[in-house]
C-alpha cells in the first residue's frame, strides 16, 4: 500500500528543505518562548513604611511559573537627581538562603516609578519566597517609601512593613515577569517536520476501492482539522464552546470541502484549494486580532488597498501557533496530494454540486435568521443557542467560532429597505421640518449661544459677506482619545494638558463613535453626512459600498452658503476611495501627502504639526470667501511597537513601566498632538476673522498588548455591553475665536457633530440638520454600540427602544433615502438650506 521512494533526487530535495526549516526554527527559537506578567496592584494605593538599613520591608510570594524573569516594585523617593544611598534587594528561599541580591543607587531610582530587578531564576511553584527591600545610606529626613495597596488576586502573600503593618491584607504594588520555553510546541514542530518528510518520501498505492475509501475519509476528516486550525488562530478559542456549535461548524466546513470536491472533481486539487482559502483568511484574522484587537469581517477584503497602505507599520511576527498550524496543513497537503480520487459519474457530480450548494445556502440562511440583538429566540439557530453577539465581536467569534460568526455578520452586508419605507413619507418629513423651521432654529441644541459670528464686527480682511460666516476648521484626529476614560491609570507627565484645560469659548464632551481600533472612514462618514452607522449593515464601509453618487453632507450645506470646501489628509490618497467620495460629498479639492512640501515626520507619518501648518497655509490663501477645511490627521496611526530615531517617547505608565511600550508610545504621540493643537488655537486666537475649530477623535487605538484588559480587570470577550462602549468613546471640543456660551461634558455621537457646528456658526441648516437637532434632544447618543436617551438610560440596540413618536423610524428612512434614494432622493432635505416648504417629488 505504501513504501519509501527510491528517488535520490527527492531524498536530497526533501532532506535539504527540512534541514533549512529546522535550522531557521532553532535560530529563531524565541518564537517558542512565551512571556507573561502578573500585576499585584489592589485598591487604595498609598505610600507607607519608610525603607531603612535596619528593618527591611519583606514581601512574600509564590511564583505562578517556574522561570522568574523580573520583579518590579513601585518606589517613591520624593527626590530628583543625585541622592546618596542605595536600594538593596534580596530574594531568599524558605531556609533563608539568598538566591539573588541587587544593589541600585538611589540616584538611578525614578520617583513613583517601578524599580525593576532582573532575576532569571528557576523557582519552585509550590514554595513561598521572600523579597527584602532596604535603603542603605539614604537621607534620614527623606527616605524612600514603597507603594502599598490592598491585597488582590496574584502571587503575593504576607507583607511586613517596618513600623506599620504585618499580615496578608496588604501588598507592595508589584509586577512579576515570567517566561516559559514552549518546548512542547518546539518538539511538536520538529515532529511535524519529520512527518512532512516521511509523507513526502512515501509513495501511496491504492486499489480502486481503497482509493475511494481514502478519498472519502479525507473529505470527512479534513473539516475537523481545518476547524481546529482556524480556531487556534482565532485567539486560541477552540475549546469551551457548546456541543451544538461544534456540530454546526463541522457541518459548515464539511459542505465547503464537499462543494469544492464536486465542483473541481480532483480530490487533491479541491482540498488544497479549500485549505489555502480557509488558512489565508484564518491568518488574516489572526493578524487583525493581534494588531486591531478585533476579528476580520467580510468587507475587510474590500478594503485591501487601504490595508496595504498601512500594513507595513505592523510587524508580521511569527509565532508557535502559526508555525504549528502551517506545518499541520503542509503535512495534510502532502498526504492528500498522493491520493488520486475523483467522481467518474457526471450525473453524480451534478447532483453533488447542487446538493451541497443547496445545503450551504440553507445553512447560511439559517445563520442569517439569527437576531443580531438577541431579543427573540424564534430562529432555528437561536434555539440551538447560537446568537450573533454584535456588540462584542471578540466574544462572538470565540463563542460561535470564526466561520459561524463571520457568516452571521455577513447577513448585514446588504442594506435593507427599512420596514414601511415610502418616498412620500420623506416628503412629509421635509414639510414638517420646513413648517417648524423657525421653532427649531430658535431652540439651542446644547446651550444658549451668547453671540454668534454674524453678530461680531471684525476689522480684518474679507468682505462684509464673509464676516457673517465664520471660517470652519475641522480636525478629525487619528486615534485620538483620553484612555483614562476607559479606566484610571497614572503617567509620569500629563499628555493632554492643553486640550483638557480648554474651556473659554469652548463646547466639549465625550464623543460616542461607531468603530474601534480602525475604520476611520466610518467616523468621517457619520460626521460629514449626519447618518448613523447604527442603521447600516454591521461591518459595512459606506465610503466603499454606498457613496456612488452625490450624497448629502456638511460640505454641500456649506457650499450652499458660499463656502469653499477643502479636504486634507497627509497620507496616500487611495485609502477608502477618498478622491471620488470627497467629490461626491461636495469638496472642491482634496489635498493628500503629494501636496505637502518637506513636512515633518513622526515615525513614518506626517506630524500633526505639519498637518495643521498645511491647514493654516490653505486658510491664508483662501481668498475672500469663507472656507471649510476638513483635516483628517495621520500622526497617531496604529503600529506603536517600534523605536524610531525621529521620535522621542517621554510619557511613561507609572504603574506599568516598560510593560506596555506600545501604550507609552501612543500616549507620547498624543502629547505631540496636544502641543500642536496649542499652536493651532494660538494662531486662530490671533486671527482677524471669525473662525471655529472643531476637534475630535475618530476612534480609540487598537492594542493587543493586554493594556485594556489590565486596566479594565477582565478580558475583552468578557466585557459587558456598557463596558465595551467605553472603547467606543473619544472626545471632542468646539472652540471659537469669538464669544460663545461654554459647555463641558456634553455627550453626543458623531452623527450630531456637524449640526452642533452649523448651529454655533450661525449657518442656515438643511432640513436634515434641523431633524438631527430635534432628534438630539431625545437621543443624544446613537451608535453601533448602543443608544443613550436624554435621561441617561442606555439601551444596547435601536430595536429595543420604544419609538412612540416614530423619530428613530423616520431617521432610518432619511438615511436610506440619502444613500439609496437615487431618483427619489430628496435633495431639498439634504443639500440645501431649509428655506421653503417642499413639494412632493415626481414619482
């Protein structure tokens, strides 16, 4: 049945390739080293217990893993610069034998920072060890003190604080680093290489019946192998699912392989094609989870050009999971390539193709029938316990498996006509807005406006007409957010001091967005159009899918009021199809990276300072008419792991020094933004024309370094809907160089920002903006992650809201008409200032 080949050339080629792979894996052995850290930081942190050379501070701990790589203790010195004395660190076993001793000069200890002691020790996981800290030769009037907190879960046990406390109820604020060489993964990899060699050197010979049995065995076993491999790359989520989930996933994979076989009619080709397709998508998902913290969606394939533009900033690191899964698939591919099996009967093939296709469609339809908001339990899949957890996609993919979750999300790729939608209802809404125009314009959206731009006389340049309409500068800042809004943490210096202090002639507050870790274009879309992603298919990107003709936007409204409209993005213009989208949204000109002359770069991106300088340059050359400049920055884009010569990182996490370098780089970038915003506001505060600056963040940065999990105290897949929404909240401020009433902490979602801007500027709004102004009074937050009403009550989804007056229904109608109305699109509602009562459009 099988025998080793006698072909010497094959032996030589296979042996050489195997040797090269073994050498590479051995040289790159760090692929198989797993690093982890345990934080021991409880509540009510404080400094108690002075360190001296007489009685040491003693902290006991039991190591969670054998190989201890470092210990960090947080120390307060209350000093800067040269100080006499030393910190003596000793680690001892239960018999008092000193295993490690370290001496650090006090002059090298940063105040309120974690002091790191590298250990590189192999310990017993069942033994309690002690660490003693002494201060030798320190000033008696100002000795160093350890930071202590209430005991929490971790590896620390009893503590003895000199002159203060002894017992288990408190602990030193500490971090313990461990490493583990994943020898099983390494040796399994070597075993897989050996199996690949054996498979490559083995010749298989079957009789007809044996070949048929082997072929069918492959078709029924391969789905289980693929399912396992995909879930390993899906954040190691193969285990812990319901039995029904395993069964449905297996059936889905089986149908894929059967359809591929019947369609191609060559076992080895069909299996290899299916394997490559499935594995490629699984690897893309693996890296997206790694870089963005969220799983892949169908429309990520469409955004491939944007992905190519930015993917170079993320290091495509190998891991033991990738090595093992690839070798497993390679071995299977080698074996399958030796089985020559096909269907001889054409009629049998046709029946096979039609049957598997029909069953696949039926399964997809059943998955599409799941209620994305889990309100009902009527569908077949929901009776099996399979529901689409749209607000927490990491949990969705972990619970249901990659393939089922991806398919359930795909049900919303095609925008559906809202129930009850009709063109004459759009006309009725327009008439209602026109009839209530004066009432709505006289009602302040957030605060009474003290004085708007039209009331102020400037003695600067420009005609009288332009003085009535302030210049409008909008900065959508890449990945800008205040991460302390997610959960509190401390840094060595403030990183957003200027922006946080803005209050004079400023309206500001939390901004609820519909994307996390990426998806800049969707935040742009919500701001510019007033449409909410909450009413559009999950995972969709309107810039790529829906804006194929003129669409209502802030730019069109301002053009109707005599503004010139400019869009600025200091990066490649191809991303998100911006050139054609901006034209359809009413921008006169798009300025991309090609239009910047010798800009400043921070990391690989043009700095916010240079981006703002371009805004100022465009403003100074605008001519007599007022200008609207929409600037989408790039400086803070993801990919925070590398060190760059052109950027000095100065922000440090006080409680987690060196543990989250990506986060520290991000916060240092935000500090650069803060300084650039200071200069921008300073320039326009001295400007002799009325000008408004609106600044907001498009989304939080995606970090797969465990930072969010650490400060939140739980894994991403375990977060509640309300907690998850913290990751979908940035900040905004609207500042003017003229007198406006000030407001702080005024929450809103991105779709309302343009309406607030128009109201503050005293610009005549479109009917659509008047509608949004009224809707804001009832539901100030509408996003993909939930709805918050005017009383502060939060609801997970729109379908859970009693819509007594039909406002949300009408909003969905307007969004649909704006995007998909085509000939029935009500241009008088979206593109023109509300001046007259419209008539119904011709049918």
